[in-house]
């Protein structure tokens, strides 16, 4: 299978992975040739990348951080909690959160169990699920990225559980933001952005009086937009005044934001998202956290077409633990000609070879 931008899909190509909605129901099944209408619909649904069948990588199996069953449980739990909170009167919000805490804590245990069992690098770009509300999916993705960082940093189980809750609930305050601002397709006005920024304070106020939730979870909601140099919000605090969990969530939040599709822009590839984090290293984000994340995330996702510094082209077919910037590449083209017998090159063992370009336009031919 090969990873391909939906804008580069052509009628007749076959999906290699089924596309689901948030409830886990199949919308487009693997193995079915897509039509022009299907392709247009995928683009309308904000799907940026899909897997298509490719005979050269028919043996490729893409591992997942969590099982489909766990993902379904996660989205259902997050959606139910957020929607119930949104619908309740202000005086009932604390009651809603108290009632939901047991389910949320159970979810964190399940997520951690899956992640520690699978021990895969984080790769959510290609988990194609159609979602109605990006806040719910974003909350899950940020949680998975934050837990990946926490595990890599060696945090104890109790801290991981609190960090996980902080990840799920970091944007809970957005349920208090008017929908016309939260889901506005274009750029926010300065007044609208000022209102949007209040979600950190709203979230803190909702969570800080919860007897069933650690106070640190409230600070995760409060601090995930703070930055090391004081340029963040809502308080503009700096460095040591920001809790470790706030620093972790800042990295996870930004990375998922730029690698997820939005109405006003397409998703970046992981290596592009990582470049944004590195550009803010020390000034905005903690370098040690970025490094832990780099070792945890699949910078070049499975099936991605890449070009090497010697001109050869290939597809990513494997990852190397802690050295995710040097994956295993299946060479399918050399000296401008497609190879009859593709072969694999592990960049970890070939230090003079490096990736110089990614084919995010889908220009490399697909074979099905």
C-alpha cells in the first residue's frame, strides 16, 4: 500500500485501508475502486491522505498505536462528555464532569495498555476517520501524542494517567465558545480570537473544583497555550512557571493542529510539523520535549513516497525506534527508471544516504 494525497487520486485506484466515521462505521471499504465522485467527496470531507493499493508494497502492514476498538471507545467517551457538558446549564457542569470522570480514567488506562503493548511510533496521519467535530478527534490525538512523550521521558504510571486526563480535557473550555467562532472557516477577527483564547480559562474554571479530577488536570487546560518566552496565553507565564505537563501538551497540541486538515488549509506532513516545533525550540517549546517527541513520532509515515540524495526514489516501509528520521525505504526507481525488482534500504545503516524530498503531490506513479 502507498500513502497518497486525495488531490492526486485517480478513478480506478483501490483503497488499501477502509475509511471510517467517528462511530467506527465503514464509509468506504478497502479494495473497492474509487470513482471521481468518491474522490471529490473525500476531499469535501477534509481527508488529505489515504492508502491505496500498490503491488510494490503489498506486504506492507501499517501498525497502529491503539486498536480500532479502543479508538471507537475513546471517541465515544470524549464526544459524550463534551456534548453533555455543552448541553447542561452552568450550575450542572461540575455534576457532568464528576459523572464522566470514571469513564475518562478507564479510557486512559485502556489507551496506556494499548500503547505499551503495541510499542509503535506515533503515526496518526494515516488513521483515516471522518469526524463531525475536530475538537473531539483533536483531544484524542493530543492525548496520544502527549502520552507518547511522557512514556519516552520515563514518567511513572500515575503521572501518565494525570497527563492523559489533561490531554483529553485540555480543550474542554472550547465547549463554552460560540460555535460561529469555533467553527469559522476563515481567519478570526481580533475580537473573535480574544474570545477563542478564553477557552483556556473556561476549561480551568470548569475543572479546578472537580473533586474527582486532580487539580493538575485543570492546569493542563490553563497552560497548554503558554510559551517559554512568555508570548503565550492566558497569563504569559515563562519557563519554570509552566508545569511540565503544560509544556508537553503545548508540543502535542501544535503538532496535531498543523498535521490535521482544517477548512482553511490542508494537513502538513509530520516532518513539516516537526520543523515548526524545532523553529520554536528554546523560545517557545522545551527542547528535551521536542527530542522525546521526535523519537516517538513517525516523521516519515508508512507508504510515503520519498526522494533520496542520490536521486533514488522509494516508499517508506519500516521505522527505526528512536531514529524515526531514518526509516527503511523500498527503492522503486533509480537513475530515472522504474525497477523491476524493488529492494529495501535501511537509512539507519546507510548514513551517507538521506531523504531530501517527500512526494506530497502524488507525482510518483502508483501500481495496483
